[in-house]
């Protein structure tokens, strides 16, 4: 499943000119980085006569995707291509795509491809049309310009994914995500070679599956927001067109509030249930001792299985604290009669009965790692989300599952909703070479899956919470393990981010929309200066205990305009290191700091006309105060002067005050300013 090592096959031209691996990556700007690249000399010049020919045996999706590639390349080059549609073989085509067999949208399908770009023609060969589609995305990223002409570099690429499961989980239960959100994110997934969309359809806050058997669920538990059968058919077809599997999740037995609002008799407590509006872990749980629960799930799962063709079905199974089970005397008596010592044993009893239902419909059970017990059949896939951190690698339950004989998928370390920087997710590897597993155990690690839980995410902001960071994780799951240069990842990520915007993503444009709304004006430049150096509070600290926000709270606030990677702040901190090491002139830092020092005065009038921005007043002031300290520090360093008595102490006080969040965001330039101050300590 996984390739042994990462080997670039460099040609003589690279050796003669002494180009390093990083130089090669710099020239290509690819993400994910392919398995093998052999660079050639020269370029293929793209003209308006550029055309595509299809040969071999392939699924009809290839003609559609090749046409889509042609249109995207035409948009990129503005050449007005003569060919409008790709339909089959074509004489003297610029690009010839040869496929051995139709691909199936399934786990372990062959996605490999070979791409040869010459000065006169291009060849893309693949075992399956899905592999060819992956190759087309690489070719599109290769398009550039040389001497005023649109070109592809001459090269040969042999590429295949390191892991077969490269997924994205989207929580559409807590906040419903309309069809346009799913469509554009599927396009983005395909662009970076992700191949699994996992839809979390049911939770305490909503039920989104269009059940015909239980209309009460749609009437009482969806707030009128759910997918129709036609919607899901369209999404699955759209995903399959791009070689992406779609997997449903119906979370049971916990996270069951939405189900129990409509059918309280299936619950473990005799009470009135109301749809949950807050975030967190709640007690409503299905009663595993009630046969009516399994009849209900049988009918519901039959409908879900009919809609979703993928053989894998996610049952959730997470975060059940069992409080309602503990309070129910009949459930306790059942456990005693059946020798079920713990709530975990009772849930295993439930899981096994659910698995038998799914087997009846030809489905394999997948669940969060709580479902892993000695009694759980090894045919289940364990979705690892908990574990211990070893450096930047978090996968205790992943390894436990692989050792126990389960196939398993890693999400621990890929929770994008935690708003950690891309670098942190990027270095989490599902199966590093030095892990303590046998080859057989290693082969059971199928890959990884990013999670986007939507407690604090709405349709207007989900793109900026996913992208471009998701592309970094996609690279980790596709590319060889050796690809770990964080600096080069960030460089390429900035380029890929702009390319993703061309697919309709709103991860860049949404910031200005939010700022204009908050400012009640088009005059947002001072706000942009500030928002570019802050990041939202990390983890779940922005919504401590899940009680600050509800489902219907506004999510177009200051923190929603901030992103997980404050690029301007990161570059500033790196520039400070360069300055202190003698590799950067002071004037570059002075220009930046001078702008920042004056920014608060420009922000104040905007705050005065917008009460929603009062929460950032101290944040803005602290930012400008930090800039002043930075200017003073550089002045002293450059002049060789000594700080006045108490200056360092005063600076440290300002630094400490600046660490307080403002508008649920945190300043990211503090480390850079602190380095400048530290340089003057002891003088």
C-alpha cells in the first residue's frame, strides 16, 4: 500500500547546474509533491491549438474531466483553445491520455499515473481513468509562463498515493451546509487528490438525512434544513465524477438528541427531549436493551444504504458517557442478566447488533475508536481520534487498532476546526518509517481523514476553516514521507491557495466580506492590517464549555475573519530571526513596524461607528504598542545603545498584556517583538 521511500530521479541537467531538491520543488510548485520526478530540459509551449486525445478503455467520467481540465487551462492561459470538448481519439493531439481500464470509485483502487512532458507532445498514462484524473490535476499545476509564453516544463513524473484513504469529514449536522458548499469543496478536494468525503449527517443539533420511513425526524429535528434524495444523489454523482467516495455517518447510540426529539420512546430516560442548541457532550442516548431501537435503525439504515453506494457505513459510537444508562434500572438489570460489567460492554453489545444490521445491507461498519473492544469483529474499521502525542505524532488508538487486527484511519492530529497552523497538521504522519509495527500491522493503516466539526463553522466561513490548510494534509497523505520541509510547504501553499480560489472557494474573499459587515463600510484597510496578525483562539477555548455560542449565534464576527495561519505575523517573526542573525536589513522591519504603530489610531474611528468591534479595542491598542517597542528595540540595537532603567521591565509588561485575547483572537507577533527585547536584556 505504501511506497518504501521518496526518491527523486534527477537528470544530468540538474546535476550539472547543482540544483538541490528544494530548488526543484521551488520550480514546480506542486502540491501534493509527486512520488518521482525526473526533470528534462526546455518547455512545452501552450498555444490556442492545444488539444486532448483519449485512448484505451475508460469510464465516461474521463471525457468529462478532460474537458473540464481543458476549460480550466484555457481560463489560466487565456488562449481561447480551438478544441471545446474532449470526446475520444484525436489526431496530432498535444496531450494524449491512455487508460488501461475503467476505474471504480472504491477503496484500494489504482490511482497511479505517469506523465511525460516533451517539447512537442505530452503523454499521460494510467491504469485507470481515476489515475488519469489525478495526473490532470498535476499537469494543471505545472502550467506556468516562460519568456512571455504559457508553458509546461519538460519532465517525467511517476506518481501514486502513499495512502488509499485520504479523506475529509464535514459535519453538516451542527450547522447545515448547503449544496453549493459541498460542490465547491469537492472540486477543491479533487484538486489536491483527496478521495473520501465523509458526511456527518446526524448529531444532537440536527438530523439531515431525507428519511421517508420517519418523516417526524425531518419535521421536528432538522429546523427545516436537510438534504433531499435528489441532493444526495447529485452529490454522490458529482463526487464519483472526480473519483471521490462519499461515506455517510449516522452517529449512535450517543449524540442522539435529534433522534429522540422525534422518538423519545427510543431513549434511555423517560423525559422530554429538545433539540440541542449548544455544543458539547450531552446525555441523550438510545436504549440498547429496547428491541424497538434496532427495528428503527434497521429501517433507517436500509434507506441510508440505498442512497449511499459505498460499502462503508460510519456509525459514530463516540463520546457516550452512559449517564442515562446508569440512571435506568431496567438497563442496569439487563446488564447484570447478560454479564455486561461496564457501559463499554453494553455499547459493544449494541455495536455488534448494529453491525449485523449493516451486514444485511452489504455494508462494512466504521466507527470512532470507542467501538474498539475485544468482542468487536475485525471487519470493522476503527477511526482513530484519540491518543497520546509523541512529538508531533498522535496515534495511540491507531496503533492499538492495527496491532489488534483492525484496518484503521487516523484523524487525531487532523482536526482542522481546532484552528492550529498548517505546520502542526503537516508533520503528523499516520505511519512513519520508525513506528513500532510489523509490516502486516502497518498495512492496516489505510490513511487519514481531516475533521471539520461545525460548532463554530457556518457556510460563509467553512472554506476559510478548511483551506488552504487541507491541502497540506492532503500532501501528507499522498506524498512520500520524506516530504517534510515546512518552509517550502508554506511557500507552495500560498500558490495553491490562489489556485483553489479559482474553483469558487471563498476562503480568501470571505475575510473582506466579514470585515466590511463589521465596519459598516468599505474602509477596512486598518482592520485588514490587524486581522492579518491574529489567529482565533486555539482548540475549543473560543467556546469554553460550549456555552458562549448557540446554533443560531452570529458567526460573522472578528474571530471568524481571522484564520489559523496568520501569514504576515509568521513572516514577521521569521524576519526578526533573520535580522538578529545579520541576514536582514533593519529598514525592512522598520517599515512594517511603523505601519503597525500608527494602525490603532486608524482603527478607532471604525470601532466608534461599529459596536460589534468594541471587543477588539484593547487588541488593536496592544498591537500598536508592540510595534512601538519593536521600533525602539531596533533603534537601540542599531545604535549600540543601552536601554534606560526599567525599559525591559516595561516592555515585558506590555508583552504580557498583549497576550490577552481580543475578539476571541490572539496576536501572533508577540514572539518576534519578544526576541527584539531579549536582545537588549543584560545591557
